[in-house]
C-alpha cells in the first residue's frame, strides 16, 4: 500500500462491490467504504472523518481503476492544491477527462468545502488535473445510472463549468455526451445528456433548481417520468 489512505464512496451502483474489491487489489491494502449516504455534499464531508491521513485517494462507486495504476509512485499534492484528479475513460462516448476520475484529496479541504453544484468544485485551494488516465468511469451499469450521468454532467457543463473550463471545451464535451453511441446503455446516456442541457436552459431562470442535480430521489423520479421504471438497483 502507498503512504495514503483510500476511500471508496458508493451509493446504489450495481457493480460497487466488485469495483471496491478491484480498487483494494490495485492499491494493495484496505480501502475504506462509505455507502448509501444521502446528500452528496454530506457524503464527501464524511469521507474526511473516516481517514487517518491528510491526503487520501477517493474513488466514486462506479470507478474501475486500471490495474496497472501504481500508487507507490504518486507524489503528494502541494500545499496550495486541494485535490488532484486523474482522467477516467468514458465508456459511451470516447472522452477521457476528470469526470468520474480517481482523486487524491486533502481531508482539510473537504472539511472547508463551500457551496457549488459540482460539489468538489467548492474546495478551498487549487485543483490539479493529471494527464494520466487511471481507469474507466463505469456509470453505464443500468439505464437509470447511464441516464443520470449524462443528465447531471451535461446540465453542469451547459450551466458553465465551475472548474474554469473554457466554453468551447465544455461545448465539445456536451456534443460528445449527447451523441453517445458505444457501450451498454449508451442511448440512455445520450438521452440524459440532451435532457440535462434542456434542464440547464430552463433552470437558468431559477438557479436554485440546480440543487436537484444532487438529489438522488428527484433524479430517479425525473428518469421514471420520462423513460418508465427501467432502473436497475443492483
């Protein structure tokens, strides 16, 4: 194991148990698990309370780490950096960027988190993006999970990236998401992406609506209303 703690944060992902085991095998030690916590901001803050070290790896419940990833060569983040994010390959549209990627994060930064729709964008300090792709974000585990990923990400990209991404880059990513065509449940990811763009344009008149993007019950109801009860809970 490296000199870092690690946390696997899951909610209702069907493959979470297997991906947690994969992460433990790759990192070479115990990876703590936080599961089923309602409220994304609350869940991330609780991660800071179950680790023993200031810097720790954080993986979402749908992250499949590349088994060649070597934690022993990972350098600590600098004092002014709150989080380093490795890229994750997207299984439905060919993109590879920070969405769903592995993170090295500061416990103190999580404790000082502010308010943002993209929760981790509200960390104090600078965010560092690694060029390396550390795995695959396997959000496409069911129709609902694929739809939810596209809906949330494209709503936030259409609203305006809270990480300072250029508008042209955000538009390119929205285009790729809305044209998702590879892998399981890609059609649901594409539909969710288009619906997320429409939601963002509507919510621009009532910005408080963006809070719904972090509400699992609201998202499931929205999916069911549009597509029927196709969700797979695992």
